């Protein structure tokens, strides 16, 4: 098997290194010793892609080379494109994906870090930290007291790697966890799970609402102005999904009016958020620059472990656990 | 036994009510049925204090009526003054305390809430949230990535109700916990405990330093400029103790210079912090208006339970667990 790893040029924090590769192979002796090549430039890509059967790379590289650049024609042997991101919405629609090539995402790499981030955001919201941050900007000492997380209700939308980790942490702190996902299948860390169609019935109970679903045609604009109006007074929001999953302007309006108590968002439209954008200065809104779920200390180790696990499953004739289904978008 | 409860005038969130009293008595049948009176004004205080054996009230009431107002002369039968605060530094020195009157603090009421606050602050610091807050004020998108809490070292100064709860949460997230207290007695939630004299030797290992000690003559200015210089580069601070336990200006200087990565403080000198004070605008510093450890949903229930437990211990001839030792200041 011939695997090519294309790091983005100038990637200083997260490039996959040969040392990481060697360590991952040592953890997975069953994989044998595939041929591997590394590159971060055009020449290296061109030299390797013609023979590569598996390409491990960044979403933005796939976007530039395949979606916009037609690299499929250069890659006659390619069987698998593995992306280092979990959410591949920037590659949709998937009509650029060559016939017979499997697209894998990186679901699973992010869960430990995402769980800590989710818990932090829930604790910050329970403590009114977003309102204190607004008061600090105005140099205003404005105490508001707050109770524990225990016994309070959080609705987690999306129960994949991120949402599942969030549910687990919330549950450990005694919260009542309502999960929302495409089907109402039970989840071990949720007290209840409902299908997306039942969201409207759940929202009036959601003092905390945490978005952790993939961005797909079905979830774009999911938390719109009407649904924000269904939340209880003083509700608190976390967005770890994508900025387009909620109506940003409606969220800002509700925070401004005090209908929502606070929000912590790791995502925005657009990213990077430009100076002067309304999100920066909306009262009760904490903006985090898309770092919630990426732990540099473990990211590439987990990424390679997940890739190798998928390759072994494929070799055994089983479905790849991280396969992206183009028709549903995740 | 005759107990008087003096609520501060205009207290809307935390006044002790007769319903709370009745519920607490029902939880503690061994106490019997003491006479109780409630007041929030001068007339009510004057009418009750002459007969009262136990006074339950706020630190600021004790300050106004006893320290500054000489109420001891009006209270010939008084045996116990129980304060609803844990830290009674605002009553020091304790030379106003009448001979034979026991002073009780409210240690224990705050632990669950304080533990959640401490964990939130550690997670915020690990995630660089104070720096993101500074960047948000400047409308600047500036990602920095971060790892989990697991395996990182926190030094907790003070292992009472707050520090003990902080240590427990940090430990549960896999942190290495070094405790500092007056003596080096082991603590179940610390990997190591050292006496205050060993602080200088511990600081170079303290990526996270959490202050949760009482303010006494021994701890005033404990974290001074010299000791801040002993911390590792990029260290992160939490202050849940009192603003005077650290050198505020030295902390601000180190944050400004980037020697410290961030700080979350629930306390300040003075409180309330006035507009224009340097703390508000120091980069990497999150100011919280002294709310870290007070849960209005449970505060008075816990306060009464702790008072009743102390009264039963005294009745049995044992020392009161919440007794403040005037000579050490807590």
C-alpha cells in the first residue's frame, strides 16, 4: 500500500511528521509497512499523487487541489482520501469526489479536548461569565450569583464525537442531558434522545443548548429566529458546530435584548471573523477562534491511529468507520 | 437557647428566612426547638441582642455593629457569633471580640460551588480564554491551541473548603496537584502537600497556581513580585482567596510582559473595583465580581446546617468545627 501525506505549506503546529508516523506504525503492527511519502509543496504532491492509493491531508488541501484544482485526473490509483478534519462541510457538495474513491473524516480525534471545552463553556455560562466579560469591557463590577450545573437541563444537538463527549461531561456533573440527532436511538450519556424533528418540543426545556452537529443541508440555519424564541428566558448557548448552524444575527439580537443570558461560540461566519463584525461586541457573547477541539499534543497520533484503524477495517472487507456519506454530508 | 438572625437591610438574594430555618430544624431534630428571632433593622437588632445567646449574621453586620459600633455592651448573654462568610479577614484584628464569645465562620458552605468555579478557571486558563477575551476586546481573531488538563501541574495554596474542592476537581481531570498549607499534613486530593515555607521550591513547577487561602498577616502579599518570578514561563493564576494575597500590580506587570499567560481572579483590592482601575484592562486578566463560591439555591440551607452542627458539638462539650482562632486569623 502506498500512502501520501500532504501537509499544508508553512504548517508549524500540526504537520504530520515521520516520527509520528513511525510511532503510529509501532502501535499498529497489523498494518505492516506501507510505503509512505511526505510533502508540503506542489512538486512533492505532483511526484507522489500518481502512485498514491491513500492520501492523508487537510480539508483546505483537498479543497484547493481536488474541488478547485481537478487533481483527480492526476491520481489514477487513489482509493482513499482521509481528511484531518471532522467536519467536511467545506468540501460539499461532493460531486468532485472521483468514482470509487472513499472519503474519510477524522471523527474521534477531537473528543477528549471537545469534552473539556464543552464543560468549560457550560460552567462559564452557568456562572454568567459572558456577562462578566461584557461588564469588564465597560469596567463595571456587577455581581450575579449562580448555582451548580447539577439538576439543570442541557440539550445537545448532534451526538457524534463532540456532542457525545459534551454529553458525557455534562452527565458527570449531574446535568439532565437531552440529545438530539437524526434518529432517536438512545445514547449511553443522554437521559433522553429525540430525532431532529422533535427539536421544537425540546427547546422550551433547554436552559442550556449545545450545538455539535455537522453542517449539512439539513442543519444549515437549524437554530433560526423562530426556534431561539422557543428557548426558555435566560437560556444559554454553546456553538461547537459551525457558524452557519445558527442564525448569527438572531442570536445577537436575543443576547442584546436579554432574552438569552449568554453564548460561547467557537465558530463564526466568516472565519477568521473580521474586525468590526457584530459578533465581537454583542453583550453576553464570548467568541473563541475555532480551537475548541484540537489538542496539538495528541492530534496527529490520534489522526494516524484512526486512519490505520480504517485501513485495517477496509482490508478486512468491512465498512470504514470514518467514511463520509456524500448524500448526507457527514 | 435563644438565637437571633440579623439579615442586612435590603438583602434580596441571601436573607435567611423562617421557612429555611424551619426546614433546617426539621433536618436536625437533635437540636430541639431553640427560640429564634429575625430582624434586618436597628430596632429589631436592639430588641433581640440583649437576650440572644447565638447571633447569626453577615460579616459586614458584625463589622458595623461590633467592630465599629460597640454592640458587645448590648449583648451580655452572647456566647456565639456565627458569620455567613468563610473568610473573616475584614474583622481582623479580633480585639473587639468579647471575652468568652466564640466566633464561627461558614467554612464548608462554599465547597461545591467553589470546586466548579476552580475547574472552570483551570479549563479557561488551559484554553487561553483570558487571552481570547483580550483579543475579543481588540476584535482580533488569534487562534492558539491547547492541550488537556491531564498530566499538568497545579499548585493549590490553602486546602480548606475552597482549596480542597479545587484540588478534588483538578485531580479528577488528571492533574498533578501540589497542595500548600501551614503544615505539610497530607491531603486526600493532593499528590504532595508542603508547608508554606516550601512555597519557593514548589513555584517553578506550578504551571497553574490557585490561591484559596484565608487572608491573614501570614498570607498578605504571599504571591509577591519575587515569587511571581519563580513561576515557569507562561504560568496561569487563579485567585479565589483575597486580592491582598497577591501583589496586584506585579501580576498585572507580568501579564502585560507575557511572563504569565493568564489569570482569573474572583477578588480585587478594592471591591467593588472602580472604573479606570488597571485590573479591568490588563491583557490576559479575567475579572470576576466575587461570586465564585456562593450558590443562592443552597447557601442558607448549608449555612444553617453548619451552624446547627456546631451548636450540637458545643452542647456535647466538643470544640466547634468552625471556630475562628483569633491569633491565626481563620
